[in-house]
């Protein structure tokens, strides 16, 4: 990837995250970039909307791109997501052979890229992803804080 400034891509992920609010889902958004930095998939959490515990934004963009390419190997791709991926999503990124995971807000309760676990960089596994953290962190965190405060 030529430009390692993921600010604009995170802006698109934030737009996706806001779309999740329309159907009561936790506002997490993700975009998937190809090796040239083009957005090739975007989505947001849809667990509530489709009653599926695996319908996380990350899982949706990874699955959509793999189907589009007809290949589960997504080498050369970068996942940009507003919240640190959970174990399921971090594992999917690693198994899909993504080159990089970029996230905004850390998840101290379920994060599996740095906070609780480090699945993408675990040397015991057969693939590792580069990790970039804290892109537009304050915006990403504020969206989640506002959502959860509105539920109390």
C-alpha cells in the first residue's frame, strides 16, 4: 500500500458504523482495502438486524470480498475497522491472510488484536498481520460511548 495514512478509510468505516444505529446494532463499521488502497468492501454490524451472532462488520466484509474473488485468501488486503476486532474477527482476518488490520478504538473487554489477546501477531499461528492502532480513536470511541450511554 502506497499511503499508510488510513484517516480517510476510517472515515468511511465511521459512516458504516453510524448506519448500524438505524437497526439497533452496536455502531461498528469496517472497510476492506485492496493492495492499491481501493475500498473493495464495506459494511457494519448487523447482528440485531439479521439475528446472527457472526454478523460483525469485519466478518461481513471479509466474507463478501472472498465470495467476490472466489478465493478465501485475501493477501494484499487491509481491514479498517472502528473497534478493535474480537477473537472471531481477528481469527478470520488471520485465516484470510490479510496483510494488515487497522482499528480506531481499543476494546479492553473483548479485543483480540492487542488489548486482551494478540491473535494477528501470535508467532504460534501460521500467518501474521501487521497492526495499526488508534486511527481516529477519539471519534470511534465517542460513537460507541454515546451508543452505550443511550442504552442505560
